[in-house]
């Protein structure tokens, strides 16, 4: 059997540019579920983890960043998450300020539908030319995308109007703007198929080839010197899935759900107890609390939990009615008694206290619009259920909101009857190595089988078997 090394899988340039042994990433999970400990463990093992910055306070985020930098030695990689915040661009701006101040090199950009000034500033800050006149960017954006039009935006150079505005504001130099015009916003595109949490429910076998085609068009159109690399995420929880991604031509793989059920994950033990028991059919879709009015969806755990049904019911009511008062009295009482376990008035008071801190100028508008008020009251439930899960509140267990995809169920089946059944034996870096080594073994076996079939048929070894996803030529 052909022996393939796990650390040869994926794109060699990607590994070199990020200082990695393995082309394997752990994606960000919000509110620090992808914790500092998780990122540190990945970096020490020659892999790359992204801190789940979404929903963290600036103080908590900076403390986690400092801890990561102190615990990792020079050359050990780490990354930070940057979430799109169209309603609050100041959050993006302050986050980028922090990242630049601390010398962050790798950012995972998620939930972006278009390029924003904060992204451009991070990408171009400090860019220079080397002795041969080639652009050298000290910072890299890994764009997590599931839609072709968003991928195309990241494959193009930074938008000229945004660059001009940043130069005029003194936030970029004219030299940085000039050099940046010749590079893509992102040299690394992570194609996110159906996954835990926010998902467009894309199919990897359709999405990846479409993104490869977009990449080839962008390379030809813009004449980039280096190839844009396309990796895979979503549904990856076994060596078989990892191997499939590399066979399709992925430059790297990114996992998510499987990492939430590890010692290092920053969620409660109660959530991990639930996750270690899931099978592939134990997830479903619910409204996304942060994009409730738009009807966006998240994939969540459903086994033994009421959250998915209750969340979908709230969205159904939002679609049907113009205000809380329009809903029949029995349903209103059920929501307050069973879902919220408190009155609408108490929920509204808590909600207004929050917005008084962050958007005081919007309170009057919120109070005058009954349908918007209803949406805000319903959205409180999504914040509350996340808090219950992360804190492991025992009496609120049925309402836990746990973002998770079927990849974890597949992983649980793969490790069945092994020492990795209890989550307390699951370490994020160990899982990464096991998945990569398992994929390498599977690829070696399959390569040998296909080569044997070719010899039996007296045909030459097909070119397609060479140099695919890191296989040796």
C-alpha cells in the first residue's frame, strides 16, 4: 500500500504561509466556545485555531488574545475571528484596532456579504514590496463563504472606493493603497457547506467545484502571481470526510462541531454531555436569533431539547402577526410561562436596558414600532437560550440552544467503543491529528486499490491519481 504522510495533505504553500505542519484548521465558534485554550492547543500541535470572538466583550477578547500570545512560542500559529457587523461598524473597527495593536496576522472573516472598510484596513495595513518588487502582506484574511457572489468579492482586489476613503481619512497610506491594488482581499477561501450554526445548507460536492471555477476566473482576470487557495468546511468529522475534501482538491480543511465536544471548548460540561451522545440525525434547523427578521437559519442539536420547536414557533408567530397584542391570549400565556418563564414586560425591560447602553438613540423608534418590538422580545429568547447552554443551567436544559451539525454525530459513530467516547478524553489537537492521519491512510488504501484496478486492466496509471489534494506526484 502506498504510504501517504498526513502532513503532506493539502496545499504546501498554505502550510508554509501559515507556519503549519498540517493543513487543518479549527474554525471560530462564537462567545469564546473556540477558546484561548483551544487556539493554544492547536498552535502547539502545528495546526491553526481561530478564537471565537463573536459576542465577546472587548475586555474579554483582549485578555484572551494576550493569553494566547503569551502561551505560544514564536512561529506557532493562531488566528482570530472577525464577524461582520453591518448595524454596528464601530464594533468591527474597534476589533481591527485591537488586532493591529497586538500584531495579529491571521483573521477568519465570517458572515460578510460584502467587503467592509475594516476588512480592507486589516488586509492592507503594513503591506510592502520586497527586493524583487513583489507585494508582501503581513496579514491574511481567511474568508469563510458559502455563496459564489461573496467568494468573488473576496477574490477581487480591495474595492477602490473603500481604499480611497481610507487613504483620505489617514487610515491607509498611498503606498499601501497602490500595492494593495494588485492582491486579492483573500488568498484563502474557506467554502462552508452545510454546517453547525449559521448555514446556507450548501452541498460540498456542488459548492467546491463552483468555487474552484470562480477562483480560476479571478486568477485569469486579475493576473495574480500566486494561486488563490480554496479549502473546505462543513460536515467534516471523520477521516472519510477529510479524505474526500482533499481528493476534490481542497487546500485545507476546517472543522467546527467536533471541536465543541472537547476539553478545551469554552462551553458547559452539560452541553458536552449532550453532544457526546448525538448521532447524525440528531440536528435540525431553527431561526438565527441575530438575523431573526431576515429568516436566516442555524443548525442546532435537537435530541431531548425543546429549543428548535419553540424557536420555529416564535418565527411563525412573527410572520403571522403585527404585534404581541395580536396573538391570542392562550398562546401569549404559553410563551411567557413555558418558553420565557417570565412576563413579556420583564423581557422588554431587560431588552431596553441593553439597548440603552449600546444604541440609546434607537429606543424611541423601537418602542413606536409594534412589530419590531415583538421581534426584539422574541429575539431575547435566543440570547437567553444561548446563555443557559453556555452556563449549563440545569433547570433550563430543555431550552439549550446548541449550534451543531451532523459531523459530530458522524465523529461519535467513528469513535464508538473507543476511549474517545467520553468527551473528557477528547483533546482538540489529538482529534485533528487522528482525522488527518486517518484520511492519509484511507487515501493510500484507495490509491493502491485504483492503481491495482488499472494494472489488472492493463492500463497506465491515470494522471488524475497524482498530485490530488497533496498526493505525491
